[in-house]
C-alpha cells in the first residue's frame, strides 16, 4: 500500500513539474532582456508582415535569439505591429520590446503613392501620412519655377512624382517630399532613355503625357504597348485621341458618370474636341506605362474598346470598332 502511494506521489509530482516547466520558461523569458542590441537601432516593418515575419527580421538583425519565443510573446500580449520604420532602445525585456513597436517610436513615416495617382490625390495621401496640408503641397507642385529648379520643363509636377513607397522622417517639409519623389522619377527615366526620346521626335514631357494616358486606360501591363500604339497612330494621322481619362481630368466637378455633355465640354484636356496631346500628364504613370510610351507595339490599331472584363478589343478600321462597340457595350447595356 505504501508503495502505491509513493508511486502516486511521484507521478503527481512529475505531472506538476511538467506543467510548470513552460510557465517557468515563460517567466524566465519575460524577466530577462531579449533585445541583444547594445545601442538604439532601427527596424523597418513592411505592410502585410505577420508577427513571425517581424520576428524573422529582428532575429536577422541580431535583436532576438528565438523567432518562436518572440512570436509566442506577441500572441500572448495580443500585440499588433503596424508598418513603419521604428527607432528601438537597447536591452529591452520582451514585453518592453513588443510595446516599443508603437506609433511614437516610428522613426520614418510610410507614404505609398499608387500608380496612376493625380497630384490632388497624392496631396491627400501626403497630408494623411505626414500632416503636410494638401493645399501647401499642391502650391509647391504647381510652382513652375520650383519645377524648373528640379530640372522639369513643365508648368507643374503632374506626372513627375513617381508612384512608389517612401519613408520620411516626421516633420519633413513639403519641398523635401516633392524632391524625393521627383528624384525617384529621374532614377527610373534618367538620361538612359534620352536617345530613344530623341528618336521618337518627342520631348520627355510628351512621353510622360502619353504614358499617363496609357496608365489610365488599362491596368494590364501587356496591353499598355498596344494602347500606346493606338495613340501614336492617331497622332500620326492627325486624329483626335478621344481618351476619356483625359476628358475627366479636365472636368472640375466630375461625379463619376461621363456624359455626352462632358465629351463636348471644350477644355484643354478634352481629346475629343481637340487634336494632339493634352497640355501635360494627367497622373503619375508607372514604369510599365513609361516604357510602353517609349516602346509602343508595332501594330496598326486605331481603336480600342473595353470588353468589360479588364481587357480591351483593338481594331484597325472604324467598321471593326463599331462592331466591337456594339458587341461589348451597346448590346450589353440593352
């Protein structure tokens, strides 16, 4: 009988020790510094990163020893780490390290400019991300002398603020932000395409204008050289471009519904009432659209119409185009 109780006692003791081991491990983990850095450091967290992704970044920089332990601690604390670049103090305990990923420690503010954004849209994004008033940002972007200072021969910087993700120090001024975006545009275009621009017989401004029209007409990268070809073919034949996106850009109060009256409203950007290119870009084009404007497809298309599935139907003659319009637009509406 005594032997039975002795065995039972040892069994219960073993169970208690086994159950307490994780708790003791967690207590030891939370009580000791996990941050091995000896001086303040910066870590960049990209949008869409999971807790484990963040832990991998920290381990790769020598900040923590265990990805599993840090990820487990985040889950236990129900921590949510937002994107940004953080300035983190050294020698922190796990709870302190996790809490250090708070907005006040963000060293750089993240600003993402989507492809096809207009100056007005970019100004709104900058205001929300950096606190720079949109009106101040637009005033600088529409300053012709400042554009010339940046090497841009245009009345405004529409089309020259490259769509990309940027990181800025809190308190960065509007001019610095604009300069950074224009510099990114120059890094994409630069001088390496100047010979191609000369061969086309155009200026950089006209190429960017064509690219901006292409950007607004299709989201499919493979279609962009075809769209560009249509515009080039029309320009050679002195045909109006008839780009809806350009017409919309020229309207002051567009409500989302392009009417026949809008198409007849004569503005500098109405490519139905006026031949040739509009005065300038209508958005910030992507690299794919810029390359399409530089290297259009060698085709004879003069028309295209949406197929209502993200793709376009291209045609060479007006008869082909009218049939496509009937098939994909008019008949569908009826």
